[in-house]
């Protein structure tokens, strides 16, 4: 090849490399990933989300293209400041870790979140790490800051934006509020912003401070605001940067903006999507007169990045490895002596450990998200070691749950399809126990079981106007039989405040010591 041809070939390769694009089809993730905060460190994006009462909690995702995300780590394995996190004396449904702020400063990652559970006046956590893949360390506990945004300014001072436009300065070591520092309201409601105003996410660009906040004016659509100032304490001007619904679902708001290495900007904003939960959308940003305008949510567009294929956030598992796949989360803190991957190689064993009355009070329920537009999952369970009074099975789990319930009473085993709804005492009171008051059960069908194994399957349809789960079982793993009736899934912030999840459970109502073994969890997501 001659010099001219070689030069042309190199230029062509360089052009192709520079023009690589990734297609984004909204939703960015069609699953429950609420309260997103996104940062970029060199060529890698990191995103954190809310998982509340699920353990491990505070998932941190990574991506190279802002479109495909994989789980890098969790901020913590368990929360232990209250027995409620372990379903002792009550529950922490809808509480726990909320609205985490993620930052990178001087080689260190920082994550700040409030727990929405008053613990002696100190209920915000700051976790740190130099590498999200190597785990996080609790750095400090500080007072409660609702929907906080941690901010490191260029002059070395550190702040938290929080609540409805409040600014509080922290000590340089991030272990408390700075005595004599800034502690004031810098953004206030006006005649238009007369309703909800929260969800702070703050960046600094070209010497100006930008605070993104969700607004929900009374009688008007939810929308994304941006406040801008030359000084951190203001005064702040305001612009409405997004007021758009998407896919027939309600208006989208709450999130952040982030830049690419090539100088493009994108917003990551979540939208309530009914039973599947609160899903993130990716939206191009256009800077106009110094404002990061998003205008509308596109169905499909290209991002000027190389496509990145990460591990999916929901996945099948044959339980052949010595550790659980990190996509699994427990409902509240697990009892680690009551589950095993080693006692029967290639199976997950769930043992009964406490006597409880219902699924919502049961420890060691293990779960993964359900995803839209449609998804399907099945499990194979060995039920031969269940004891009298044991209850096990597979559920589309939420405050309103569709449940495939295996019951062992004496020597008889049955399978029923049920609709279960939990009612929580003091559901809206943040200073009292959040206990299970009762569970309403509506049994749709019940059959007798024979044999050691049962296969269970749940299909979910989250397309507009659906939110339907359907249920099947098999006695041989090949032929499937419908059971019960289609179940109307729901999202209810007064109960669990999360999207519906696939859940595998086993609990005792009369005596402990029984167990089930799960051979596999097979998952498929379908894009219509």
C-alpha cells in the first residue's frame, strides 16, 4: 500500500471511530430506577438510584454510552441502625435509602443519601470509595437532608443543596455542619411554584451554578426546573427546561444533566410508569442563552458514543456460583444463616427461621426487578423439605401482589394463585412504627400438589393501559398450565413505594426448620 493510500485508510478509520453512534430508545431503562444522579469520570458514566428497604442498597451503575448500564456495586450490604430494617417490630417499607447524590472529587467518589427514618437526629449517610468496583466505606453520619445534592465548589468549600431550595455548608472533612457556615434558603417558591419543589441536583458550568429541581404546581403538570446564579447563595433566576409526557404516561421530571467527553449534554430524568415503577429517560440537552433546555422526550435518537454492552440489570441465575449474582436484592436485611448456595451445589436454599403470619413480614424474600414492555420469569423449586405450616412460592411482589403460594399443611401440599394487599399501620407517619397491620387475601384458584418439584412462571405486561401479570405452573418443566386469573399490578407510594418485582420466598407459620431449594431462575425480557 502506498503512502497516500495508507494515509487515506488511517483517516477513514479515524473518521469511523469518531463518528461511532449508539441508538437510544426511550425509556433508557424500562424498570424501577428512580431518583437518578449521574456523573462522568473520564470516559465512564456512573449512576446511582433509590432502592429503599431492599438490601444490598444504593445501586451504583456504570456505562460507556449513557444508554446501556450495568451494576458496578452497592453502597452498603445492610442498614442496621433500626430493627425495622430487619423486619423486627415493624418494617421499613418505602423508607431506607432515598435520593442519593453522587459526586467525584480529587480522586474520590462520594455518595450522600438520607434514610427517611429518623435515627436520633442523624440520618444522612456519606459513603466513599476510590473505585466503585471495590466497595464503599461509611465516611460519616450527618443530619437529615431531604433529596440532597452534595457539591464541592472550586474554592474548596463543600455544601449540600436540599429540601425546597435550602443550602447548608459542611465541614471540610464532611463529618458535620460547618459552624458559622452558610445555612439558608436560597431558592423559594413563587406564585407558579406553589406545590411540590424538591429533588435537587447541582452542577457548575462556566462559573455559574445550576440547580435542577422538580416542580409540581397545584393543578398543573409536573415539570423540570433549572435555577441559575453567579454566586452559590444567589440570587437565582429560573427556567422551565422540560414539561413533556412520554409514551402516554404522565409528565417526566427529577434527575440531572451530564456532559460527554465530546462536549454534548444529556438529561437523565425519571418518569412514573405505573406498576413497573419509576423509569429513567435519556434526553438531549441544548444550551440556549445559558440554559440547559430539554423541551421534549424523544422516542429514539443517536448518542455520539461507541456502543457499550454491559451486563443486564435483571438476569437469569442457575445458582451454580458460590455467590449470588449481584442483581438480587433481599426484602429488608437478610438472615444470612437461613440461606445457602453451598449446602446443595447448584441450588439456592431458603430456610425458615422465624414464625410470621404473612409474606410481607417474612425475612429472606429474594427479588429482582420486573421490566417493560413485557417480561417473563420461571423458577424450579424442590418443595420436599417444607414442614407443616410452611408457605413458599413466587410472586409479582409489591404492596398489591400477585402470588403463586405453595402451602404445606400436614402432609398435604397445595398451590394457589392469590391477590394479596398489605395494609401498613402509620403508613404516612415518619416518627412511628411502620408495621404490617393486615394482609387482604383473595384466592383465585387452588390445586393439590404431588411430587417433589414444582415449576412456577409469571409473565408481566407493562404496556400502556395493561400492568397485567399472568400465572402458570408445571409439574414437569415442559407443559405449562394457567392458574388463577390475570392480576392487575399497581404502584402505590403509601405502601412499598417501588416497582413490581419478581420475588421468591419461604416462611414458616407454625414451626421453623423447613426449607426449599431453587434450581434456577430463568428470565426473558421482550421488546414489543
